[in-house]
C-alpha cells in the first residue's frame, strides 16, 4: 500500500512564502512520478495548479511554483494572498504512470 | 473550453450499486483520458481509476478492484463509474477529471489532470 505524505497544516503571513512537500513511501520522488498539485476550498471541486513537477496550467497564478526538493515534490507559494487559504493535495503517478495516489493534504492558513 | 458535467446526487441502500456519469463538452472526447476520484466527508482525495476511451481498458486502484467499473461511450462523449456492493463508507462526493496523457514506446502514461467535474454526492444509507 503506497502512502503519499504531506504536512498536515502550515501557517503563513500575507505576502510571505511557504513551501509544501510531498513524500512517497516507496522512496525519493522523481520527475517520473509526474507530481501534480491541486487546491481545494471548502465546498468546491479541486482546482489543478501544477502538472509534471513544475508545469503551470493556463489559469495558475504566477506565485505558485512546483519543484523537486530533497527527494520530495514541492509546491512553493510566494507573495501569499488571503485567497490562497485552502487545502492543497499532491498527486503522484505509479505503475508506469498509469495509477495515481493522492497525498494526505496540507491545510494552509493565511494569518 | 473543455467542461465535464456530472449526473445528479444519488441515495442508495447498502449492498446496491450506483452509476455516475460524466459528460464532456468541448474538445475531442476520443483524445481524452478520464479519471474518477472520490472524497468522503471531511476526508482527502482518493484516486479510484482511469480510462482512455479510445482504448477502452481501465486501470483501477487496488482498493476498488472487483467493485468498480469505469467505461466510456465515445458516441455520446460520456464516461461512467459504477460502484457495487455499496456500504456506508462509500458515502462521498465522486468527481471525474480529465487526465493528461502521453505515449512512450507504445505504452501510454498519465502526467497530469486539469479539468474537473462539479462532483456527484452519493449517500449510502439504510
């Protein structure tokens, strides 16, 4: 049973920077896991932010960026806005990138 | 602009089955791959499986093997997810989402997910 682990919660001040990470129980996360990141606000469907480690969708604000950091996938929010307060999920692909596993989610509070 | 529109909320008895639809508009459905994701109340996202309609074969998360069937009707641009032997723990919002896919050495792979449906609430209760 593969487990993908994220920080349960993080707090950041408006205008600050915060980095979320995504770790795999199988070992280091590489680009071959095609890390994806999603934002979800209460009562809403998830919204895609990042695919294939660092690629942004056309609607993704410039302050969001994805990378690999110390064997994990990472999502960095720079110049955080109050509207960035949300739950964030990563997604890794396994089994020849034919099966996905979501991370446990990180609640980001802007305070 | 691609949109995914799901069927309405369902209330089911334990032991029964539910079938949720996901209709695509915009773009070419045959180029899509579709995944199904669920979220139990107050819980995180859970990948259930995915399908590339032109190939027909679906991949399922091990947890749902034998209980879920994902298929698609290219003629109507609609994907379906059927979950059987329902129990109370299956109470959740079920989402479809478009998968970004590629092919390498004759094998397809998924590398992203972009557009999501609005979600379908399935309640399992006696």
